[in-house]
């Protein structure tokens, strides 16, 4: 397990490879989905809600991606 209090970026990896990332910012956590022109979210108050947003954006039948700290 990584030390989430020190990490600034997490990469979301699904069966087909990297699908997005989460970046720590002063006001929360920003989600970036790969292959999308513009960010659709804003800031999320916690890492867990940002992870949930990435999973939801993948669609109703998508499995939850793994999140790797970088």
C-alpha cells in the first residue's frame, strides 16, 4: 500500500491500459480522463470520491480500475 498523504498523482489502469489520472491540488483532487478533450468534473473533496468519479465515467459495465500512485 502506498502512502496516499504524500502522493500527488494516481494513474487509473483498466484491462485495456491507462484510462485516466487523479491529481492532488490545493482545493481537492482533479480527475483527468484520457481521450476526453475537456475535463468534465472539477475538484473532488477526497481521493475516494475522485476514484469513484473515474469509475463512473467509464460506463455502467466497466470494472473498477486499479489506481497506481506516481
